[in-house]
C-alpha cells in the first residue's frame, strides 16, 4: 500500500514536471546545459573561483575551465584577474547571465501565479511542510 502510494506520488511529480516544461518551454533559454546553469547559479550566489566551483560540483578544475570557456564564449560570464592575487581569476555574471536569472524569475513568478496560485492557502502550507520534511530527510542522509 505505502509503496503504491509512493509510486503514485513519483508518477504525479514526473507528470507535473513534464506538463510545466511543456507549458513554459518556449520561455526557457535552451542554449544552456543543466551543468552550465548550475555553474551560473553558483557564480550568482558568490562562488568566484575555478577551484571552488570544482569542489562544489565535484568535478575537475579542467572540466570547470571547459565549461567556463563555453559560458564566456556565449557571453554569460566574464573572467578577470584578481589585482591582489594575480594567479586568481574572478568570475562574474555578464549582462546576458544577469538577464538569464531575471527571465527565470519572471517565469517562476508566472508559474506561481498561474499554477500554485490556484491552490488554497492551506494546501500551500501543507505542501511547504511536506517539502521541508523531504529536504530534511535528504539532508540527513
């Protein structure tokens, strides 16, 4: 019984993800891979060195450098030399990278309004509590 319910939840989550992707796909920047988006997110949240990115993503610094080369070529990031430590490269989002996150926020706002906004407040509170519990379980492992 419990396994059947868990499978139903998984199926519903997958179906919701597919439906949301289908509904909003035309508004998503499809030029980026999932790893590239992760790198941009880490840079946006303050990770500014190649070594730190490699550690966060659990990949080699050469793999990070290859990703950074592609992101720089696509004009999502800039790299500059740290004037205080010339061996260190500082990573920043370029205007296109900033725009990516602004568009993502607008898309999230639209999804929240048109999808989650239709749920009653009590359902939203209950969903938030369940997601908090699931996050705590995953973080505790």
